[in-house]
C-alpha cells in the first residue's frame, strides 16, 4: 500500500518536473517578451563597455547615455524619439506612468520595459 502511494507521488513529481523543464526551454526559445537583448549586454565583450565620446553618439538631447543604451537594448530607435516634450506629451506620460515616476525619469532614472509599454502611445 505505501509502496503504491510512494510510486504515485514520485511519478507525479516527475511529470511536473518534466513539464516545468519543457516550459522553461520553450520560453527561452520563443522569447515572447524580447528579453534576449537585455541579457546579451551582460555577456558582451569588455571593449563594448569602454567609454566613448558621448557628444558624437548623442542621438537624443533629452536622454542621458544610460537611458539611450537601455532604450536601444529594448529595440527603440532613440533617434526617432521627439527631441522636445510638449505639455500634452507630459500630461499623457503623467497619466500613463504617474507623476512620481515621471519625475524620477526626468531626473535621470532609466525607464523600465513596463514604463515603455505603458507610455508608448504618448510618443
């Protein structure tokens, strides 16, 4: 009796473990949230991390270098973003992200992928 119960428990755990492994592998291959570019920076060569002349690489005057780099890794063309924020755009950002988060981003904090998704209609 106990042998039968243990067999059922271990078979069930084996099936659950197998399903989890298959789901993780499928998630990595399919990459539905396009996270691969974010992780590629972690494993990039050291020469990519050397400081460069920001005056020649400044694609948007409203963004600092770290914000530009983060947006580019998320697949955003920084050069196509507006170079000045209108009051209507700021009101839209405040509505989408909240006043506190807009202040943080304007102070230099990098926008997260969630922020980008929430505010993409404002651009």
